[in-house]
């Protein structure tokens, strides 16, 4: 979590959301590649 969410500047907020989404996407790809046998449904 980043402190940019609390800033009034919308640009920093958008950048923080982008990095958070990118981190989540990389984490999901990493988990799917490393633990491919473990499938999460829903």
C-alpha cells in the first residue's frame, strides 16, 4: 500500500493505482506459474 492514495493530487493517485494493479497482476502471474496445480475458482 502506498501513501499516494491520501494525496490530493489526482495524478499521484492514478500512478499509485497503476503500480498497485501492476503488482497484483505480477503476483497473480507468479502464483499461477509457480503453483499452477492450485486453481482458485471464483
